[in-house]
């Protein structure tokens, strides 16, 4: 983990604390306590959503090389926990997820390729979800600075997603090789084999059209399902709310989180964004911060056990390597 990542993580944490104190600790605490049963309900909803996201990743694999569904679901919880709790950027969980799948005996090229496509499918569906929220906000005649900001993010995201997809296609392979050859010179050939393996796996995943369609449908449903978290929190805190309003809040929030991908756990960005978004519906700042804190509870509930499981997996892998070395040394002496 770089020093920059640590600094950004600490700054984000400080921003959260600052927002709580600027709003008032007592009002935020009161709003949080008012949610009551809503906290447990949000944990349940999040658990269902993350498990379904794991299935969305599972269906992307070609059937001949597909891990079992439980493995994909458990690693998906690990990815979410790492992105939320570890002081690294929000793409760090995907790197750890690929590592965990590799430790389960799957080729590194397949692990990396599956995560690349899964991230793209998730990003595209998130883009469409944000666009839906902006459209609904505009139709409700509630144009605002935050709505304009999210609309700008959506506009910028479109070509970025197109470029991300392009790089994964055969022309992208040629581009990567050209860049690598110019940067690394004669040493580039050492990496070409790994790059070819990665693109071969990408081709096999994209050839699985039924899997891509299923993954797209699953992730789209997950975003819509996620709005129930906001609806449940608002109802539990005693605010009148409807699903369309909850959908707008959730979609704009997810767009802000996506734009703040470089901030670990979107610390500060989520809280500040929710204050601005909730103000569109005349919800007080303390309710917005309480909502943000409640939405972070599942990160801890599911993230801590997942990260502990990852450490156990790494420990078993290290033990297996050491045991193999001891056996080889013993055989050599014999």
C-alpha cells in the first residue's frame, strides 16, 4: 500500500468525522438510533445483493472452466470487504479477489480476465442506473447542482467505458503490445506470454454471450434492489418516502461513489454527497449522515469475516508452499 493511499484514507476518515461534528453528534446519533430495526434490515438486503453479485460474476465464466457458485459468492464478499475496509483504492478489492481465485487453483489469466469483464459489466449497469436517476430527477423538476454534477459524471463515463471495452478487444491487444514494446524495449517479450493468455481468456468470456446477458441482467437488478436500502432507512427513521425517491437518492449516491473510486471506501465523498442529495428531498443533514453510517454497517458486518477468511486462505497457501519445499529438500537429500 502506497503512502498516498494511506494519506487519502486518513483524509477521508477525517472528513467523515468532520462532517459528523459539524452537523452535531447528538442529532446524528438520534437519527441513527431512530432507524432501529432498519440497520438489521439493511444488512440483510446488502447480504442478498452481494451474494447475487457473486452469481453475476459466476455466470460470466465459460462452463468448462467455471468455479462453483459458492466460491464466487464468498470471493465477492471478500472484494466488497476489501474495497470498503482496507486503506486502498476501490479497485483494490478486485486485485485481492483475483488473487483469492488463483489460490483456489484457477489460472491467473482466467482470474484476472473474469474480474476485468465483471468490473466492466458492473460499471456499465451502474452508468445506466445513474442515468436513470438523473432522468427521474429532471422529470421531477428538481434540477440542482448535484444533479448537474452527476449528469456531467455520466457524460464523462460513457467514453471512458467505451475505451475500457476497446482495450479488451484484439485492437487493444495490439495497442498494449506496442506501448509495452516502446516502454520496456527488448524486455517486453517477457510479458507478451502473460498478455496473450489474458486476452485469450477475455475472448472466451466474451464468447459466452448467454453468460454476458445473464450477468448484465443480474447487475441491473441489483442496482434497482439496492434502492430498497434507502427506502428502508428513511421509513425506519420516520420520514415519508417512496421507492422512486429512494431510487433517485441511491442512483446519485452510487454515481458519486463511482466518481470517487480513488478514495478508499469513498470516505467523506459518500457522506458529503448524501447531504447534498438528501437536501433535494428536504431531509436534514443529520439524517443523511446517519443514513451513510447505516449503509456502512454491512461493510463491517460482512467485510471483517471475509478479510479474516482471506488471511486464512493466504496462510494455507503459504503453508502448502513451505510443506512442498520441505518435501523436495527431503527427497533431494534422500
